[in-house]
C-alpha cells in the first residue's frame, strides 16, 4: 500500500514538474540552527530555557523534482539527541493544479511525529488558494499525530468518491467528496496537502530515524525517556530497561503506573508480576493506585491478590464500588479460599451488601448467605 | 406443545404440601406482541427470554392463556432484571396483567437476573387465565418466566439451583426423547455453517443444520447486517449462494441477500434445517462426539442429534467446549508464536498473554424524516455514552474489556452497547440539525468477532499469513489484509470505551491448512468459522465471512471423504489428501446432469 501511495505521489509530482522552477530558498525558521523555543505545533513537552543545536545526519528525504531534503538532528547542551527535523519543500498537485508546500517537520527520537513549524512566508493553501487558517494547521497537526490514519491504507484516488450529487452534502468541487472518515480527519479542501504531509512524516524515514537513535542509545537516554510525558518514550524505556534498572527507577515506574495511559500501566504490571510475590511490601504504591486506574489494569492488578497483605485485602473490601462485577467475583472467591475472614472485612462486606445504590450488591448478599 | 412449557405440578414436598405451582416460560407465550424472543444468553441466565426492544417506544403487549387445575389465591413472581441498576429509574420497566387487572408492581427493577414478586391474585380454574406483559418504556425490559404458586416461597435464583428447579417442575428426563440420526451435524448457521452443510449435502451426506435464529447467515444476516468480505478461494460456486453484496454495514439491503441465502440452503433435500433450535449440550465418549442436544427456542421442545461427524460453527466453539475439545481464549504472549510487529508493539501482541480479544458490536442506524421526532431522556445511558453524539453506528462501535468474557458476559456487553447507542443518539438529538431524525433500527443481537478458538493439529498464526506460508493442505486462500482491533480507550482514556480501531497488515496471499479445521483431541469434530484453530493475531485476517465460508465448504467436502472411507478427519490429511484436493478442484464447476450430456 505504501509503495502504491508513493507511486501516485511520484506520478503526481512528475506530471507537474514542468511548472516549477528551481527550489525556492526556505525562509527564516527553517534556516535556524538553534532551537530556543518549542516548534509551533508540537507533541512533546518543552522545558523553559531549553536550547537545542542543529547538526547534520546522513539521512535525507528524496522529493522528486525538488531533490534531497536533509534530515537534521537537534541536540541539547550535553550533546544528547532530542529531536529530528527536516525543512521540506515538496510539490502538491491536485487535478493538474500544482503548488509547492513548505513545512518544517519534526520527529521524536523514535521516529514518531513530533510536530511542525509553518512557514511565515509561504503558508499552506487550500484548493482555491485560500491560505490555511490557524484552525487548519491545528487540524493538520491532529492528523499527523494519528500514526494509524486511514490515509495510510488508501491510495489517494481511493480517498475521494465521485458522488451522486444529491446524496452527499458539501461536494468538494475540485476533488469530489472525500469519504466520511477521511473528511473528518483532513483539512477541508486540502486533502492532497494532508496526504502528502502524512506520508512524508510516516514514510520510510520513520524507521531510519529510529535506527539512527538506536545506534547511539544509552542508559541516560532511556531514563530521560522514562521520565518524559511522551507515551512512546515511556513504553520504549520500559521495554529496554533491565531488571536492575527497573529497581533503581522504581519510584518513577510506580508513578507512571498511576499517571500513564492504560497500555503503559498494563505493561508495567505484567513486567513486575514476580515482584508481587517476592516483595509484597514494595508493591504497596500499586495497590494504593487501585481506585484510580482503568478497569483492564485493575483486573491485572487483582490477579496478584493472593500475595497482598491483610491490610491491602481489608482496604479493597472497603472499595468494592470501584470494582466491576467480575472483579468483585474474583475478590470474593479469594476471600472464600481464606481460612478466616476478619471482622473488619465482614463489616465492609455487609455495608456494601446493604447499600441500595450498588448495582453489584447482590453478589455480596449471595456471598454472605453462602458463607455465614 | 404448550404442555411442555406451562407446567402444572402438585409438589408433595414437606414445605409445599399440596401447593399448586404453574410456571409459564415467557418465550412460549401464544402471542409475543412486540416483544422479541432473545435466546442469546441461555448458557448464562438459563433460558431464552422476552425482550421489549422498542428503541424507546413501548412495544405491544405479549399475551398468553393458561389453564389452572386448582382455583385459589396465587402469589406471582416474574423472573426479570433491571439491566442498568443505578441512580435513575430502571430503563426496562413493565407490568403484568392477569385477566382484566394490571398488577401495581412495576417489574424489571431488581439487580441481576432473579425473581421479582409481582403480587397476589385470585384464579378460577373454570376459566382460562389470560396473562399479558405490559411494556412501559420500550427500552429492553426483560421477562424470562412468570411463576404462580399458592405457596409464598420465592423460587431459587442461583443458576444451578434454578436449573434443577426448572427441570423438576417440568419433570423433564435428562435426555431428550426424540433421536435424529445424520451423517453430519452442523451447529451454527453463519456463513461457515451454511457452506459446510451445502458442501456435505452436495456430496450426498445426510446433513442436519442446527441454528438458533429464524434466518441463516450469522453476522451476515438481516438481523445483524454485516456485509461479507474476503475472497471466494476454491469455493466461489457455493459461496455465491450465501454471500452478500457490499452494502454498508447495518444497511437494510441485507434483506435481499437474506432471501437468496435461505432459499438456496433450503433447496437441498438432504439438509434438514432446524431453525430456531439452539444446541445446549454435546456428549462425547472416548474423545468422540456422540450426540448434540438441542432445544427449540420458543417451545422448549428437545431433540438429540447423533452423527458420525460434527461441525462446530457456532462462533463460540460451544460444541467443542461441551465435548471437551482443547481451546484457547485471549492473546498469546508475543513469544508464543513470535507474532511481533514492531510498528504496533504491545497493541499488536503483548509481552505477556492476557484476556484481551477483539470486541463485539451492535449495529444501528437512524434516518431523516419530514417531521420532528422525539426521543426520550436516557439518564441511565449517559455514564457510557458521556457526551459522544452520533446518528449511525459502524464497525468501530465495538466493546471488549479484559474482565469481560465475550461468551459469559455477552449480555452485559450487548447492554453496554445499547447504552452507548441510546446515549449517543440522545446526545445527537439535542442538536437542532437532528430534529427530524428518527432512530430507525438497532440490532438486539450482539455481533461477535472473537471468543473461544478450538485447537487443531495446526494453529494458524499471524506469521502464516504474513509469510504467505504454503501448506500441502492449504485449502482456504485469502488475500485480504490482516486486521486486528483494539479499544481506543487503551491509548487515551478520554475516548469512549466502545469505539475501536483497526491495525492493518498488508501482506501476501495466504493459506489456511486443513489441519486447522478439525479438533486435535476430539476425533470426529470439525470446526469452521471464527472458532477455528488459530492464535489471536492469526484470527485477524481469516475471521471475515467469505474466508470462514471457505472453511465451512472445505470441511463439508472433507466430511464426505471421511464417510466414504469410514475414517476420522485427521486421516484425510494423513491418507487421502490428494483425493481431497482433487475433490475440491472438481467441485468448482456445476455438474452437467447426465440427461443433458
Ligand atoms: C460489526 C462487525 C463488523 C464486521 N465487519 C465485517 C465485514 O465487513 N465483513 C466480514 O466478512 N466480516 C466482518 N466481521 C467479522 C465477521 O462477521 C465474523 O467474524 C464472522 O461472522 C464469524 O463467522 P462465524 O460463522 O464463525 O460466526 P457467526 O456469523 O456469528 O455465526 C455463528 C452462528 O451460530 C449461531 N449459534 C451460536 N451458538 C449456537 C448454538 N449453540 N446452537 C445453534 N446455533 C448457534 C449464532 O446465532 C450465529 O448466527 C464483522 C463483525 C462485526 C461484529
């Protein structure tokens, strides 16, 4: 699919090559060799006072009819790599109407989309040469963030339908009506620009960038990633840290367990499965997070109930409202296997069973009936 | 027929000495009115039930007549549940009318399936007693049974005790009395089951096709409305008899293909079609299935089916499960079969195995009309839909969560989707542009993608698809990209939990070996459909309906060779493979009748 898309891109560019002169010099921001503030559209956090210096890499993106566009790396003052970037000039053609698109793209260390800067002198335009509004740039940013966009799986000509005029609202005269899912994700009237930009960002360069980073990765880099707010960084660090490094960074990991996205949380808990039986006390922060985490992770956590301390079990018995039906069932069957149920737990169970507002109270009623 | 269901008994037990009891199963009411018979969750809640699926408009009364043997004052219980208990009025409320009187108690208001006391009434045995269910909301009130007793003892609620109680009341023997014998019994009439039945029948097998719905096709039926995808592979001729056109999912056009499919399957003299029959048990001896027991979903009548070979195409692998076949559920760890795909990491294949599976969907749609249309407030739906607003559903409306089994918790999953739908539609209605929109259709059947997968001699994996691995017995062929779904809420907790996303892997043409289509440890059991032998990621490609249809056809032909040589499915691979492949090749073309040669 990717090859097909590239083919069409090349075809389009080839068709309109004749209309361009030589590549125009890129204006101001793109010339920057030092970044002292965040790119305008950016997915990572930018710490105040950060200064990044640009250096070259051997990587480039070939844009037919315009030539090679260099991919640069930005490093901080300790020389650690932070960001990749490229100043792109590329033709965008739709139905024989071609223009040059100027944009500075940024990638994370793992080759994911990091953001872009627009060009103040050469703004992006829509089909009838209207300039992009700020909201259009924002939408483009949202689109580029979606690494799994529908644009990935479709060739450009599959993204427009030639509609029966009466049935589809808002027919885009130039390109036909964009199909619904696409319509929602691209800038109206700028499907081709969006398509080209998305494929530049998520094209082969992605893997090259990641490989470039991997070749120079260090423990410090992983730790920085672990401490970042960026999910893919967190995940990458978690995947790479050794058992020892998990231990030394335990505090950050237990914080992430509460604040991360569900995918990160579940990864952590699966990785720490052994620690629950070996070091029950150390795992207390995980149990403390029980009411705050998503349901899937909570189920994974509850799989370790057999190794939890008495205090933890008692505490959970007082939080049954946050558990789902099956989680309550699992918890009760854990209690059933215990030789003795403490009076405090019984008190909590009774309170839950008596509550008229709890939809799952009937489970506890049945349990108390069977076990009294 | 009625007498099987409305059971009148004198129980000579110490507690209820000379008590008079009458149990009326709701699904066998004379006239269900606007209520629908819902048999999807019998394994979990015990019985088919009546469901007031009015999409917000109260449905017409269901009614029936009952004869009592003894006059007197009777206590009445209704087995029901409040399907969304919480700090609002129950969504599915109804009342019971006995003869001319509507009982005061509002039913459908207790948490969890169980008996709700409805009141007391006088019954005169000389007159037929008339019972009606009066729906109050149109939002899926449910009634499983109505129980009358002169004794005020609540019937049991716990599933086990209830089943025994029901059986005692009905005085049913353990085994069904009627025995039917076939060469091949196919259970589940989705595309896979239909194709298996046709292929077997064409080769002269005497086939029973047992299906729990009134129409064939499973997810492709007009009741669920998914269009068939995939290629025909070796079985174009057969699959064209049962497939669908490429209308949008949820489109009412599925009705056209429904007719074609049903007529085609019915045209085979040697297929005995048991529509509205649900298998409820499979008994095996020495690792071989001996019988499948099934029950009519309205009348409760039972039959026992015996055969030399069985096909499990129930989607949920029920026959295999009951017969003791090996099965799996959930995602394997990435190392189990090396199904790593860097681009999507954990989302694609996890470091450690877990219970995650692709979810189930309920399709729905609305339409614009010429006049304003009202829609009731649905506070009980809001915790699920939140501020999500939509006027139509599509395949992305999908729900799974690791603590929920797509089999055991299917009712909760369906109900979650109903809340998502009603809530989102209600939100959309608040927008002036949707003033004239009318909720046109909401399925009440849950369309499933993944649950139990029975284990065969070969477990088909993502790598088999990715590498286009060739097998000597590769009888199913597919080109469609592999796609596996995940819930978007896993990446961003602000997303609704009922919307999924697909990860597509575009690879070469791939093949599924015959060895993935029969059970490893139950010698006479084939499987076709999403419950075939595969890993979680392996199911990503072949779960679509033409591919599963190919599996069905492949299995039907294999069964005919099994019969010819009196062997078991495995032996077709070890001893008769070439003949099997030749048979598949030969069937591609319509035979010219000898008279016309
Ligand atoms: C919303 C949605 C969109 C999808 N999109 C597509 C698509 O576009 N194209 C595509 O091809 N596929 C699509 N799929 C996937 C596809 O529909 C399923 O994977 C496929 O239907 C599985 O086929 P099956 O024959 O195994 O099961 P089913 O189609 O579910 O058929 C099994 C049948 O067996 C019956 N049954 C179950 N248990 C019993 C029993 N004990 N006794 C009697 N009968 C029983 C059931 O009622 C059911 O009808 C989609 C699925 C969903 C839910």
